[in-house]
């Protein structure tokens, strides 16, 4: 039996800094929303919409977004346990 193909959805991760100084890391934004000439600017509106939904559900509003930028890509060497995983277990 053939496997069902999964919808190919990719995300771009963003770090958000709010006016009150708090930070939210690795906020997901669909990559398809960032394909236009505006670059990453649509991500701000998407993150603000996510914040409104979260605030409505939790009853705790977030501060306004001060800045937004892409999260750094995680490289295998960045994870201190990655070499152990490659070796195949604990030592």
C-alpha cells in the first residue's frame, strides 16, 4: 500500500522582542507568507495576530512588538550532545 504524501509545509522561525523587554524565541511563520517583495515584513503582522489569539484564549495581553528578526539556524555542532548522538550513545 502506498503511503499518503504529507503536505509540504515549511516554516521560518522568528525571535520577537516586545516593548516591555520580554522576548519570544522561535515563533513559527509559514514560509509561503514570506514569498513576496516585502521580505520578512509580513511576519510581524502574523506574529501580532498569533499574539491576539493567545491573549484572547489566556486573558493576558502581550505588549506591542518592538522588533522581529529571523532566529539563527541551528547547526549540528551547536548542540553539545550532537557528537554523542552521532557516536551512537552514552560514554
